[in-house]
């Protein structure tokens, strides 16, 4: 019985993750949101819908590696999304942030926006969706 419930929760997390992946990529491709905004909006919508959409503007400076090409905006927006959903659970936020960075580095080799865009041309819409999906899966597994 316990394993069946865990399996069901895992399946639901994967399904929500896939939905968030699709939505995150679509928001980026729409041109209305950049990477950080798209990730935060998707997670806000599914996990804290009571929070106004206007909050998404708080991460507007993170696009394109915070304007300097450094850390990927999707990762930055995802980190903010973790804090939004988990509130003052700093230990959990820290753990999931490290998990997100590790997963992202395994997938793209770097977290630096400038290097990612040089090595993986045109990947931003896809990685934006993937980050949104990964965060949804991590949050659903709690």
C-alpha cells in the first residue's frame, strides 16, 4: 500500500513536471516572458496561484544571465520560485537549489548563460521549460 501511494505520487510529479516543462517553454517562445520570468510564472501558477502574477516582474533583471551573461536566468528564476513556494524553509530551499544546480550542470555542463548559449545555440526555450519541469517535480516530491 505504501509503495503504491509513493508510485502514484511519483507519477503525478512527473505529469506535473511535464506540464510545467511544456508551459515554461511556450511562455518563453511567446516573447512575453524571458527565461527567469517564464520559470517563475509557471511555478507560481501551479504552486502558489494566490500570489499575484505581477510578482513575476521582480525577476525581470535575471534574463540573459542578469544582463552580464553570468548565471542562467532560468536557474535564477527557478531558485526564486523555490523560495516563493517553500517560504521560510531555508534548509529545504538550500538543498533543492543545490540539487537544481547539480542537475543543470549535468545536463548543460555549465550554469553560465554566455557559455551555454555559445555551446548550445538556440537552447534557451528548451532549457527554460526543462528547468520549470524539474522544479515542479522537485516540489511535488515533498
